[in-house]
């Protein structure tokens, strides 16, 4: 009897071990790969391509990170412009996150449940800073993050085949550019 219960439990234990230690982005990517491999779509979901699925996961990871960083800026920033920038991030990235969630739900794409390990590490490092040191490090991170985000969105614009996702991408780039321009201006004012 024990042999049979161990044999029955083994596949479930292996599956649990495969996800153990993975960050939320890796788990979402893995789930989406399995869905694409099994070709699982329902009559209420749209079929999506790998580029679109991967983009939605990355956009969700980045968007959740920006919201958390915005909240951190509101708590820790000493400069009003930095606090206001945090408020803008929360507002704009929360709206974008809602669109990403809706697009993902329509396509049965699994999104991460929180920032990936790399982004969480960035949040944790910034959380240890205070005052003007926080302000400078935060704005440096915002400049770097938004440059990367713009590059990712421009790359996705040329790769995704899904018209709704492409529209979201193209409509979001100007907001990301405005965030980058604001970050550059605030960084200069802090010096």
C-alpha cells in the first residue's frame, strides 16, 4: 500500500519541486509555455503567440515593480518632486497594469503574482536608503528602468502579432517616455 501511495504522490512532488525556488516571473513563463504546448484555449479566450505572452509577463512584472517603487517614494522621499513622481508612477502604472491583466485574462495568459526576484531586489535595496540618498538612488533607478522599459516596448511593438496588445504597447510608449523625461529633469534638479 505504501508503494502505491508513494508512486501516486511522486508526480505531484516533482511538479512542486520544479516550481520551488522559481520567482513569480519564471513561474508565469513556465505556466504559459505549458499552456502553449498543450494548445489550451477555451471558446472564451483568444489564442496568443509566444512573443505576446512573454511581453505581457514582462510588462506585468515591470508595472508591479513601478507601483511598489512609487509607494516607496511616497514614504521615503525627502524631495516633493520625487514624492510627486512616485504618485505619478502609482497612477499611470496601476492603469497600465489593469490593461495588462485584462489582455492576459482574455488570452488565458498567466501573469506573475508579484515582482520577479531581480525587481524585488531593487525594491529592497532602495527601501534601505533614506533622505537625499534615497531621492538620488530612486531617480537614478527611474531613469535606468524607463530607458529599459521603452526599449522593451519598442521591441515588442515589432514582434507581437496580436493587434490589441500592439495597440496597448504603442499607446503606452509616450507615457513611458514622459516618465523618462520627468526622471531626467528631477535628477538634474537634485544635483
